């Protein structure tokens, strides 16, 4: 695909790249320039049906392909991603806006999922118990579920599809990916890499569109499983609609992640970790630390340190192909100008609610880039909108409490439950926090407690809808169904009279 001229993003259906007519399109922007770099066609039920039919047609042959051969596709994909690592990372930066360092880290995380899936022969093995009853053997084996769908967000255009696709297809399923219409280019490149890795036509397909496209995927009778990552309201809707239509669904939503700072924390290291957590990827990630909770005397030094550190961060265009200084940028732009305005609006809302904007990241002319700097909002109370709602931008709220018990109570009152972190030198405080805080992913003295490929991404409460999470062995369980067989082989009259299986003497 061209790296300069805007063009229509193609669909991948049955191994063919197709530029299909559509009634509407969405522009794809480079957030570092504000310029249009592509157009995403907004498909609907017709395009969805065509892709699902192609996946269904490819399913029998792919499911019967030996598991070691399916794994070898992942080994080849891993090598291709290594060979084209910088190209993949630059494309992430170009369509999303995160810094090139952050894009490289995202691609590494995606590669880890490919490596995990390459071990599928060991991961998918079943169980056998001989002689479970007299002359009866029992076995339990895993089978693919069928045509699987991934509906992915804009904030990790390479990594989140790779949470789903490698495990799903190595388990023997076929796949239809519906990436965010804001960042479709990484999905297209993934399709090209899978084709080059030798994946048969129809096993992986890509469709583009908005709500009509999603609704068609949720309702299609030949779709067996749906994986989604996005905001909580949409995650809940996806879960309800998908399960109502008989699909198995894993649906990851939003978050309000708490960062607890105890008075004994190493404040210099804590400030750096909080800034990386809150402002990494311009705050556009579901594991971003968005609510710092200062316990006791930690409040003033924490806020002073955050303001001093954050105002020194370099914010600017992140695309190295358009800005020679992009490698030195600490934080890049947000995805769209409309999102920038939404994030900035929370600073006004916080002030109106009685909080103190200690650092205002809003800026003037950014030369077309969608830039907003780090912001720190102090003395945030639990009932304020900025404390309850997911900002999804580079805004770090600070709440002050007297004790660890008070900090734990804030977690109990939060509707979300993705991640939480404590900064302390006390083993007792760390253990209490780890055992009791109301979130599925916990960190101690680390900024972002996001698990790697071998562990599940375990959001709680309204941060996740479903029973089996993405990543790890839960991903294997989600993309397979179990079959138990009981077998008995009685001796027939003939074999009893003439045991030909015996060695003659």
C-alpha cells in the first residue's frame, strides 16, 4: 500500500484483496500531521456475509490440517515480523500517533502472542484416563469452535488483533477481523504477512465498517465466537447481542485504573512510573493509570513531583517519516481532533466540580497535529465526573486519602476493575493491596500491570464481559470446545477363538 497518497483500504475475503464499493467512507488520518492518508469503506451485511462465507468454506480443510503445520505458519509469521519490524512499527505510529518507541513495544507484545501460538501442539493436547471403568477408556480432546470474529479498537492496531488471531487460527478456526475504521492499515499489513507465511485463502479475512458491519457479524448464523476490545458501553452491548444470538463472547471494556502511593514510596521512581503509566500512548489505553491515590503525607510531594516531571516532557509529532525529531518525543498526539477536544473538556469539568488543575496540558497551534500535553488534576473527590468516567487521554487525577483502608475502599466503589498498582516499601501494605483491591490485574512498584502472552488479561467487573479472557490458556479454552469419548472394545467370539494378535510359537 502507498505511504503517501490517500487510497481506499481493501477488504480481504477468501484470499483476495478487494476494493469494494461502499455507501460511505471514513478518513484515516496521520495524527502527527492532521492529514488524510487513506479512506476506510464502511461495509455492511453484504460484505460481512461474503467474508463469513469464505471463512466457513475454508474451515473444514483448515480444521483438519495437522496442528504442527498450523504452528509452522506462526513460526514463519514470527520471522516475517522480525524482518519487517521497523515497517510494522512505523505504520502503527503513522495511523495511531503513539511514539515510535511505544509502537515498537506494541509490536514486540504482538510477536509474543505469535510465539505463544507457535507452541499450540503442547497447549492444545487433551487428556486420557484408561480403564476409567472395567474395559472402558476415557479421553477428552479439543476441537475448533468454527468461524471466529475479532472486533478491535484503535489504540493498539497491531497488538490487539494478535491477541486473537494467532491463537484462534492455530486452534483450527477460521477468522474474520473487523479493525477500527480509524486504524485499518495495520490489519491490512497483518493479512499480507499471513498470506506470505503460507496461510491458506479464507482462513483469515478482513472487513471494514461501523455499527451495521458489527451488527451483521454479531447476528450472522455461521459465526461461532466473538472477541471484542473497546469501551465499556459497547463491550456490554456486544456481549448481550452476541450471546443472545448463540455466540460465545469475550468482551473487554474500559477502565479507571488506580495507582496507590504510600508515604514510604520512593517518590522519584514513583513519579516516573506514574507519568509513564498515565501518559504512555497519550493515555489512550485501557491499562493507563488514570487515578493516583496519595495516602497520608504522600500527597504534596507526589503532586509537586508530577507537575515538575510532566511539564518537562517533550510532546510533539511522533511519525519519524515526517519529523526528524520524532525519536526524541516523549508523548505523541491523540487519535483525532474531536478526541483532543473531548479530553480537554474534562479539565474544564474537573475545575467546575471543585478539583484543582495543577498542570493544564492544553496548547495552542500544533501545526495540524492532534497534540495535547500531560495534565495533572489534584484533589479529585470520588463523586466527580473525572473520577468516575474514563477520560482515555493524558490526564492524571490525584485523590488524597488518609489510610490504606481508604484507598482500598475507592477500588470497591469503582465500577471498573482492569488494573491497579501500589507503590510502597512495605511488604504488609503490598500484600493487603494484592489480596484485597478490586481489580483483576495487580502491580507492586510497576506502572502498568499488563500481563504478557502467557497469562490471561483478567479484567473484572464492568471492565470485562464473559467467562474466558484473552491471552494465555484461557484464550485456548475460548477458541476450542471439548469432546469426551468413552470407548470399550470387547473381545469378539472370533478373536477369543483365534487370537491372531498373539505371536505364534
